[in-house]
């Protein structure tokens, strides 16, 4: 985590504090705000040559980055521990292995995904015309990223953006500047100089990236900031892809595999210290299994090891928010099942389960973004579904049941952009799948071809091989044109549009156009 932006004898810097100890462990220099425009210009210049490179050459450079990334795995894991308090097992699986899959998938798919799409032109209506839709790079992509997955979240945008021919100006979170510096060091060894720029700083530097003339913006972060970013982009007619908040629900049916549900829900609620937009932040359990579910979950959560399984909050502010949500719920009559304490050092909070919560409590409506799992029972499934959909967020949701068809039906009945049956949240690591959802989750899409479509600009190219002196739809408009059009429609209606004779008639017609 980084403290506030500081001004020292050598200029501005981010003071990097280890969230496990709250001690300063490093400082990262910050360039003056006024220089952000130069960085965007440098990226644009490098991008012009990059987009002209054959795709095979771009793939070769990104493949080299993939190898450098894998070799740097242990360094990345060690740095994530110091910068975010990330447990090693979690750093390996979510930030190294998951990104290995990301590189592999995009490198294997990008040729097909970027292929030009031929226009299927009727030789009758459009004789000797050929065309295609090609996907051009948008130019310079402005990427503004958060601290909670400081390697995976930016790479999910950077890898496809580069393969599509773009340059990237990346403003990482002020709470995770060092992982960005490490990734930049790897990129410098594999990509053309200046193609990816890292702009360190706080939100003002993020704003400066938007103002500096990028061609599209990709943002992951809070709803509050996402709204500000979206407005600023709208003023500049800048395409903007938003990945914002989540308040994921898990619905546990009476027939669920209880042991699996407890393990899976404990992981999805407390992984990343709960600081994951797809963390389970509300759990609805059928009344018939509620007591046994609570007992098993309590026993499981109490075995979670601080810092080994569950990391700290990234900032004191994040810790304070979690404590506010716990205090308000307890004051409102919720039951503390386990956890509840913040024994330190650093900004660690115990993984905490609260039962018998009311839907009006803050921890059931606002994003807690911490190791906090509120649970309530339900008798009526429709009531659980209504409650699950009640927040303005709709990122992911899960249904836990042995009846897989029922689980899928219930999941598809929810608003969430991602639904899983008997699992939760891991799909963010699937580059094939889409990640995102409506409402205050932002509506953007990460991963899959659908994310790529925000990184390219489709262009249609049509070439007319001088087929004929005149087109039927050109001036003058006259009786002959109307008769011909009626005839064409009649023939199309009779399925005769492919009649070779018609083609001759039509080209003869348009050849004699001026005499008609
Ligand atoms: O996010 P911010 P923060 C949520 C979570 C968390 C809250 C605050 O609830 O408690 O957001 O986290 C840059 N123009 N999520 O403060 O403020 C900022 O420098 C342009 C959920 O980290 O959204 C950083 O790089 N940029 C989310 C990035 O935006 C601006 C993950 C995110 O900062 C800016 C993280 C501005 N006006 C937090 N203001 C998820 N969906 O996973 C700030 N920034």
C-alpha cells in the first residue's frame, strides 16, 4: 500500500507501506503532472510503428513478454506480499498462473479474432464490388487500474490491447506502484521503447491521462471514481470501459453439498482479504440447513491462518470501513459467528462471519470490500432471489445445489453478469469468458473477444472494380428505376434473386441508363 503522495528533496514520490506492518518499505518517484501529455505523445509515436508491424511480429514480442513474466514469477509473488500483503499461494494462483493462461489464450486466439470479415455482396445488386470489415487498433489506450489485483487486472487489458496494435498509457493505483514498475521492467526488455508508459501518481494523474488525448479508457475501481471517469470521458467522446463494484450473492439450497459449499464460500468471501470485486458479500442459506451450515462455516473460518491464508486490508481507510460495517450490523441485532477483531499488526482484520443480518444493514447494501461475510436464512427461494438482486451491483452470483439444471436456471434468473453453480469468482481468470455486469458494476467487459472489441475500431473497405458507368441508385430517379426496384423485390420475394439472367438484365439496364 502507498501512503499519500509525498514531496521530498528529490521531488514527488509515493511512500510505499507494507500493509502487514504499516511500515514504509520503499518510495516510488512520481513525475510531474504536466509531463503526462508527453508520455501519451511518446506512446502514440511508438504505437504508430507498432500497429504497422505484422501481427506475427507483435505476437512474437508479446510471447517474449510472456516468458519474461513467467521467469519473474517468484519476484512478483514476493513483491505482492510486501505491497498488498498477498499470501504466496494466492499470489501464485491469481496473479501468476492465471496470467500465464491469459497470455497463452490471447496469443493462440488473436489471429482469428483480428481476421477481417469479408462483405458478402450480392453480385446482382452490387456487381464487381468487393469489401471487408477490418479491425484497426484504436491508437493509445489509457488504462487506470486499482490495487486489489495489481498484476492480473492491468494485464487483462494490456495483453489484448498490444496484440491488437495499440499503445498503452497505464496509471496504476497509488497503493500498488511497485508491481507496475516491475511489469514495466519486464516490458522494456520485450516491447518497443515507449509503447507502454507507466504514469505513477494518484487520481489527479489518472485524470491527466484522460485529458491528454488518449483514444479509449479502461478503468477498474470504485463506483464513485468510475462515475467521475465516465463523465470526463463523455465530455471528450472517449470510449470508456468500466469495471466497478460488486456485492456478490451466494444462494445455498437445501440439497447443496454442504462441505463443498462451506469451502467454496469461505474462499470466495475471504480470498484477497475480501478485497475482490467478486467476493461473496452476501450469503443466503435455506432455513433447513442454516444451523449446520453456520456451524461448519464457523469451524472452517476459524482455521484460516492470518497472512498465510487471509491477507490484510490495503489501507487504514479500508480497515475502518470494514469495522464500521461490523459495528453497525452488531448494533442492529446481527449475531457474531466468528472473527470481528482487528488485532494488528498492520491493517489486518479477522475473517468475520455475521448471521441473522437484516437487508437494510450497510454491510448488505454497500460494498464492504473486506473479510466480512453476512449470512441470512430463507424459506422462500423467490425471496432469496429478490434479495440477491436487491443491490445496485450485478457482477457475479452463485447458486449451490446438487440439482445443476435448477442451479443454472436460478443463476440465469439473477441480474449478475457472471453466474456460477457450485463455484464462485474464479471465472475472472478465464480469458475465454466475459467478466462484468450491469448497474453500478459499470457495464464494461474484461476478457474474451468482447473486451477486444473495445480495443479496436471496425472499418469497412469496399472497392468497385469500375463495374459499370452508372449505379441504379444514382440520379436521375425515374419510372424505370421504380419499375426495376419493384421487379427486383418481386424476384427476391419469389427467391429468384440469384437468377443469372437477372444479372444480365440488370447490367444491360444500367448500361442503357442514360437512354431511358
Ligand atoms: O479506488 P479508486 P480505491 C472499490 C472498493 C474500494 C474503493 C476505493 O470498494 O473500497 O473502490 O478503492 C484512480 N480520475 N474498488 O480508492 O478511487 C486511482 O488513482 C481518474 C473496487 O483504490 O476507484 C486508482 O488508480 N483516475 C474495484 C484507480 O483510479 C482516478 C477495485 C482506482 O481508484 C480518479 C478497487 C479520477 N478522478 C477498488 N480518482 C474492483 N471493482 O475490483 C482515482 N483514480
